[in-house]
C-alpha cells in the first residue's frame, strides 16, 4: 500500500505543494489591499480552526468516538496554535502574540513538513493525511504571508517574550492532559503523565524516549531537582517536572532560533528606518 515516508516521493510532494501554496498566497495577496489580505488570511485561520473539530465526522475519528474527541483539544503545540491563531490575528494592533505567532507558526509548520509525525506510514491521499498537511501548512503560511505583506512583522525587541509564550503554550497542553484524564477521555492515572513516554508529543513532561539524543542538548540546562524525584513526588522514580523543566532550555534555544527565523524582517525594518533618517 502507498504510504507517506520520510524521503519518498509523497513526502517531497507535500513539501513542494506547501512551497507553491505559500508563494501563490503571497503573490496573489500582494496585488490586493491590506484589508483584503487580512480578511483572506483570517478566513484561512478560521478554516483551520473549524477543521480541528469537523474532523470528528471523518475516519478514523468517527470510528473512535467519544475517545477521539481528545484529538480536537489542545493536546500539542500545533493544536494550541490552530485554536488560538484566529483570535490572535483578530487583534489589529501588533503585540508580542503576533511575534510569537510568527515564530511558532513558521518553526512548527516547517517541523511538521519535514517530520510529519501524524502522516508517516499513512496513505498519501487519506482524509487525515491531507488534513494534517493542510493544517500545518496553513499554520506556517499565514504568519509568513502576514510578515511579507507588512501586516504583522516579527520584531527583534520582543525576543525575550518568545520563550515565555512557548511556556504558556506548554502549560495549556499540560492542563489539557490533566483535564482529559479527569473526564475520562484518556484512560490513565494522573501519575502516568510523569512518564515521558506517555502522551508527550510536545515534550511537556520530559524528553521522549524516541528522542534520546535530546538529553545531551537539553539536560545540561535543566536543574537536577527538575529532572529527578528530588521531593519524593514519584515514589523515588526520576521524572521531569512538567513544563518547569523547559524554562532554561526555552531561553537558551528559542531566543536564537527566533532571531534567525525573524531576521529577514527585523533587519529590513532596521535598514528602512536608517534610510528614513
């Protein structure tokens, strides 16, 4: 059976589609007014938002109700972005939320395209495969197009807020996991969340076993009491303290990443200001 796999034709097909789509959106909207461009991008975000819930009417979700409802909650970073992006974009005044939207949209969207976790080993034209690529491509394309069109360009002065907003996203995921267990949509105990191998797609609860290499780059910036059972919470079994373990790694790694991915726009703004003087 045909499947999406890293490096095969379907894998590169979807990347190419995303590139062409991004270019087309930017080129088409450059010919319109900023008001029209804003409306079009907002519609795309709300379509993404709607699809996050409408998917429950399609296979495989409809076959796994009511447990599959958890897949329409904010259970990972991209899900949080899908739910909140439309409402951030409704804010016309530029805020740190827009800067973070650019960062998490572009970085998260690119990460999903190059390592499409939910689409791997799936039929390339199944509903959920197409949905996965559509949603994650839009998460990347909308903030990128907004920056290119001058609607909301990421600023250098808000670099300090990016790790903080990332931790807010992770906190939302953490609270959502406890809620899902509390209402029975996830059959587990609260203590199970302290296991990094359990429902931990966004590293909220520690380094996942399938990313063992990440220990080398993350652990040096995690205080020992946040990656051991220093306070006897887990019966002596070491664990990563949910969300808090990410505080230092977030500041160490996300700030330079933000400065790099946003550099074309804040450098452009700096140059433009100097020319106007």
